[in-house]
C-alpha cells in the first residue's frame, strides 16, 4: 500500500497533504473533523431512529416535555444519509490518494480544479436527489412499519412504535382492509385500462376524421376539438359534476324528452361510466393532437397500393393506420396508463370517491388506490396503512411499466439506431 493511501486511511486528507495537494487535503480533513465533532449528535439521531422516543407527553414545572417520534425518525434518516455521504467521501479520499501516487506527476491548482469540475457540478444535484427525493421515499417506507395513526399514536401527544410487518398482515388478513384493497385495486386497474384506451382511440378517431379528404376547414375543426384540452381540467371536471348531478342539466334534458332522471353520481355503475366519459372528453384531444402529425407522415403510397388491391376501409385501418400509429405512440400509452392509475384529481373533483360503500374502510365505490391513500392520510390520519398501500402501488406499477416500456419496438430500435 502506498504511503499516501495509508495516510488517507488513517485520517481523511492526510494522503492528499502528503502528495502536496493541500487544498484538497484540507477539505477532506474538515469533513472528518466535522463528523468527529458531531459524533454525539449522530449517536442521538440513531437512538431516536431506533427507539422513536421514550418520553411520553407530560408537564414539568408547567412546561411540556415529550419525544416527537416523527421528528426523531426524520433526524435519524438525515443522519444515516449524511453518514453514507461521509463514507463515500472517505472511500473517494483513499482512491484519490492512490491514483495520484500512481501518476507521480505534479498538477497545478487549475488542472486539479478542471479535474474536479464534474464532481463540483454534480454534487448539488446529488444532494438534492438524496434529501428531496430519496429521503421522503425512505420515510414513507419506514412509516409503513410503525403504528403512526389516529387516535392513539399521533405525536406529540403519543409516541409511535415500530410494529414490523403487522400493517401488511392486517391489510391482507383483516376482512375490512382486504375487501377494500381488493375492490379498489380491481377498479383502479379497470379504470386505468378503460381511461387510457378510450382516450387513445377517441383521439385516433378525431384525428382520422379531421385528416379525412372529405372534411373541409380542417384547422377550424382541429381548433374546436382541442378546446376541451385547452380549458383548465379542474374547471371542466367541476362543470361536469354539476351537469351530471341530480338537479343538473343532463337530467333536465332527459325529463323534457319524457325519460326519467338518472342517478348519475349516486349509483356505482353510473358514476364509473360518467368518470370514463369525462376522462374521454378531457383526454381524447391530447391524443388527437399527437396522432394528427403521425397520420400526416404516413406515406400515401401505402393507401394507394391498398386501394389498387381492393382493400376496404377497415382493412387499411387495421393493417396500415393502426400499426404505424401504435408503433409511434406505444410509450405514450404506457405513460398515460401510469398517469391514469394515479389520476387522483378527476376522482376527487367529480365523485370524491363516492357513492359510499359500507363494505369498504375509508373508501367509496369509485375511489382509486391513490384517492384511498388521500382519505386515509388527510381525512382519517391513518398514515401507517396509507404508507403500506403506497408501497403496494409502487410494487405494482413500477415493474409493470418498466417491463412493457422496455419491450416496445420503439425502445428496442432506439438502441439499434445508436
């Protein structure tokens, strides 16, 4: 082992100072010194993460004294991430001393700065990802292994405890939880599939209609069809909710033509159909705009050859138009499916998850998994079970999306082009 490498193992930065890289060595030494000085704080943070607190809420001389379990968990997580960063720097410090000793050449401060420039630029991004993205994800996962919930385990009044896999067992074994999970999961998958493909084929139909040779004033029709997408979605959802309500305009029209009023939003099947129709209204213009450019790029020679062979409209659609459009838009379908799987806003704005289902816990007939999570957190403060369902969503959607996306023809041929 080189002497500089050995010195860096003993204390960060010593190897760099031995190699006469004084500025770099001082920076490494400062990192280790700060870490050593804060060892008591790290130990306290690790204790808090392990125990989640031991002092229950009480008053001492008129002052409230307590351990806040959630704050202790966050402090412990931050300490773990910081320690990981220090370990990475420690390993890098040893490797840097070793690499410099191998080169056995002196470098100027400017050259050293140029070599370190990529690391300097990437460091803020790495820290942002670690503490703004990774930290909340890990925190959500950890909450799933606690009893963080109302009314008996909400800090600061009460402490939170680690419960292991108990929440996962309750979700699958307790009837009230398992029935809700099965029902909402089944509807979520059905909703994501229907919402995606109705919008997709609705957009394709509009694009083909506008691009038809018989249609005049194409720009005007495109502008009209794109209006639902141009209007803020929340406004459209609230207007649709009023239209399909009991005293809404839809029932007024039905009554005027001699038909009975329909319980659009208070009957489960009708409410689901309304949601799909509203999503079609909002989503079809998006796909129409995408597919219009694709249709215009399809060579006309293909259709002319098909006409010579006597192909019908359906034959040309299923053997020319649909394959070429589908090839170009498959990644968009997958992303749209993932979006609709977690389409909280439409459900919340139109039905609020209703109508009520007495067999479900904190969920209604039209609640998706994501809106069920919202109700468990914001309305019921059942954070532990909400975290379990969040993990379940990730386990379902992430591998499925990755699997289908990597098997699309456009993804495979992208590698061939490169």
